[in-house]
C-alpha cells in the first residue's frame, strides 16, 4: 500500500508539482483518516484550483503541500 501511495507523490516531485489536491465523499471516513495521517488538510471547495476536475459526487476536498 505504501508503494502505491508514494508513486504519485514521487511523480509529482519529479514534475515540479508542489501541491496535490483530491476530492472524496464524506462517507468514506477511512479514506479521510488516511489522507489526514498523510498530512493532507481539508479545504473548502472554493479553494481548489480553477482547473480541478470536479466529480459531481465529491463533497470533501483535501490538499497536501509537497515542499
């Protein structure tokens, strides 16, 4: 599981991406706990980048600063 989690983070670092954003559904409490344990912070929907690909079902959003 850790390798699967680290792959996109390493890819982001190699491509000079400093912040990762993600969306999820509020009922996925285990996923949210995982994200929080990995230093993701809950943010408001209006804090997402303008070009963030919103999924209609997502209602909880996170960001993680990689620097």
